[in-house]
C-alpha cells in the first residue's frame, strides 16, 4: 500500500509540475498538432487522411513522450531533487516506472489528437480499436523508455532535446510512418527493423487500414522486447552514473 501511495504521489507531482513546461508545450503539444493540421487541412491536393493517420499518430506519441522525459528527468537531476527521490523506501525500478508513467499517459493523449481531427473529415468505421489501443500503448511505452535512455545520458534539457532529435527525425522516414518500409532502398530497410517504432506503426496500419506487412503476433512481442531492453539499460545507467 505504501508503494502504491509513493507511486501515485510521484506521478501526480510530475503531471502538475512538468506538463506545461515550455519544451513540453513546443515539442510535445504544438509540434504534433501542427503536423496533424498540416496533413489534414484541405489543400489543392487530395489528402488520404486515413492512409497517413497511423504515421501522424505515431509521430505525436514519439515527440510527446520523449519531450516529457527530457524535461522531467533532466530538470530533477539538475536541481538534485531526483537524489531525494532515491531515498524513498521503494525500489529503483518502481521509482522509474512512476517517473515514466506520466510521459506514457501524455503520449496516449497525444495519439488521439490526430484521431479527433480526422473524425471531422472522414468516417472512422472499420477501425479495429482494440489492436489500435494496444499499438498506441506500446508505442508510448517504448518511446518513453527511449526518452528515458536519452535523458539519463545528458545533463541539460537542451542536450536531451537535441539528442532526441538524433533518433526522432530519422524515425520519421525509416519506420514506415509516411513511406512504406518496402519502398525504402534495400540498404536502409535493415535499419528500419532495428527501430521499435517500425513495429508500432505496422500494428496501427493493420488496425486502421489493414495494410501492414507484419502480423500482430510478430510486432507485439518485438515491441515488448524493445521496451524491456530500453528500461533495463536506463535503470542500469542510473545505478552506474547517478548512485554513488
């Protein structure tokens, strides 16, 4: 019971303290919304909204979660408040799950902003909502743990945002968000398969349009594996670099 109270207290504190920080607003909210409106607003060229919806959703999650962790972890490390949290009578893994749960929730909310906009322009009938929700959740988890891995490696928020872009922008073009993986040059396709977002986007494509190229049974365990590995590496780095 005490662990549950500690978990909830850490989560609520992060949500109240960090959700409206400028880096979160710019990269986590404005950027995904701007991308969504850029794709969905009518133009002289007819836009296949349903076709690009999986990519825009994944992009919103990726930027929202990684931006959240860049702010939360680096601010607390610089102010040394994270060191006070380490004195709490809970395990490091539970502490880091509490610190990352807010970002996962942030990513879930961001994911459905494009869905809301899309509903004004197209019919959403035929979408498989349960696989879609699992895909959104797993993308949020893996993206959050990627953000944690990056945040642990730097000292300042601007460093975390810059380092995050080193991963985020290549993922926009290599993970099948807008360009199918099969259409990429052959020498780039292997790179796509070592990026977790590729598998999350494929589940979204199957759920929304039925045009993914892998089955749910393949993508799901691979995404889970990426999440576990990133979380393990991040907690190990915290133990080695932050706990003396």
